[in-house]
């Protein structure tokens, strides 16, 4: 059984080209919606990795799964959670830095 790949936000080259074109033309894009969608997709990938790890652990307890698949699934979920935590910490730090800036 192959494991699904780790969820990594992917950039669509066409969407990136369109975004650069809008910026070059001076148009205001809806960056908040794009950021929200990217964040939602990344977080749903983290949740899916957690569910896959849970499913593999349940299969291991019932004797239906290979221990390698279980360890791989748990490692992927752990890596996804660590990445999410690191991104969250960086966002909070950036917010704090902005709030400390003099006006």
C-alpha cells in the first residue's frame, strides 16, 4: 500500500502568471482569499496525514498492517504537524514584529 504524498502547497504557474499580470497592470487582486485558500488546503493536508496515521495505527493493532507502513504514516503526520507549527510560529513572530513597529 503506497502512502499519499505529504501535503505541500503547490503553485499553479498559470495562476502565478495571472497574478503577476494583475500587479503589473495595477489591479487590486483579492490576496486574502488566495492566502486563505492556500492555508485551508495546507491544513486539510495536515489533517489528512493525521487521519492516515490513525488508520494505519488501527490496522496495526488489528494485525492487518505492515509495521513499515505504520511508521511511515506516523512520521509523515509528525512532519506535517511540525511544519504547521513552524509556520504558525513564524506568522505569530511576524505579527508581533509588525505590531512593535513605530508609526
